[in-house]
C-alpha cells in the first residue's frame, strides 16, 4: 500500500467519523429541544389545572359567602324578608 492510498484511507475514515459525530450531536440537540418543549407543555397543563381548581374554589367561596349573607339578613326586617299582610 502506498503512502497516498494509506493517507486517503485514513482521511475517509476520519471524515466518516466526524460526520457520525456531527449527526449524533444533531440528534442529541433535537432530543434536548424535544425534552424542553415537553417540559414547557407539562408546566402549562399543570398551571391550567391549578388555575381551574382555584377558580372553582373561588366560585364555591363566593356562593358560600352569598348564602351566609342571606342567612344573616333573614333575621333583619328587610323588604325581601317581610311577610305581606
């Protein structure tokens, strides 16, 4: 084998190796990008569940407050609690 043939063979293997490393690097970068998108989507879903629960609790709290106010005012002489004669 001549020096030129050996040099060409070594260069072709080195190029394939660097191409494989670049492809692997791109695959890892794509996987990291996918993982970050999934993490963001998961955080959005969790936040929407928390917001829905808090709004439900707020509505229930408002309903309880209205009922308490109605029960308290039922003992006073107000126009809507007077019995017609």
